[in-house]
């Protein structure tokens, strides 16, 4: 793996000679990476910029996961004109999103919905439990009907088989019929 040992100095020199790198679409890191012809991975470049920011060599303007400005902290950098992106979408208006504020609003709304009593909340929240209850009841009824149908078919098949074979169960012999535990419904099971 090739390590770019001069990247930090190239970045500082570029920012010193060209001024801050700005990109209204939030890709200032990519613009700077292309400008200094960094050959390593994008992740490595971002990590290097973060280390330089932490060390006080540069300053980044970051909102959410977007970098809108990278500025060298040299004295002469403030007098220079910022470099703008050549990205065609760079001139388009950019909506800056405060992700922290958005997250707080979403969590607050969720907490409000969850804390609302079931009788007075929004229709969407109150409708969900009854809908799932109805679905479960319908599924249960379908399974009970299916079980009863199979039991009836098994009983009928057993009866026909006995008729064909002329087999009548002996006095003490068990037989699968309505008195058998297999065909009785549990006491707590209604159909």
C-alpha cells in the first residue's frame, strides 16, 4: 500500500495559496481532494482532514454529514478568494438541514404519539391495534375451520375404509371417531 507522505503539506499549501474551498452542495472535501490530486481512498482523505482539523491546521464547516467549507488557518488565507466547486449542481440552491433539530422533532412527535391514551389519540395510532386484533381473529377462525374440515374428512375416510374392509372394531378396541381425544376440542377453544 502506498502512503502519501506529502498530502498534509500539499493541502496546507493549497489552502494557503488558493484560500478556502467551498461547495454549496456539501462536497468541499471531494473538491479539495481533486484539487490536491490525492491518490489514496476517500475515507483516508477524510480521516486526514479530521486529524488536521483536530490539530488546528485547518477548519471545516460541517452540517450533518456534509462538508461545505474547508479553510486553512494561516494568516494570509483570509485575504484570498474562496475556490468554488466545478460541480454543475453547485449553483443550485442548497437546503441546509439541521439534523440534530430534525431528530429531536421526530423523537418528540413519536413520544407524543406513544403517550396519547388509546381513546383520544390520532386515528392511525388507535386503528392499528384493532386492525391487528381483527386480523388475528380472522386467522384463528380460518385455522379452526381448516382443522374441523380435516377432522371431518379423516373421520369420513376412516368410516369408508372400515366399510370396504368389513372391519368393525371389537368391543375393547379403540377407534378414531367423535369420542376420540383427537376429535374433541379443548375446553378453552371455541370455533
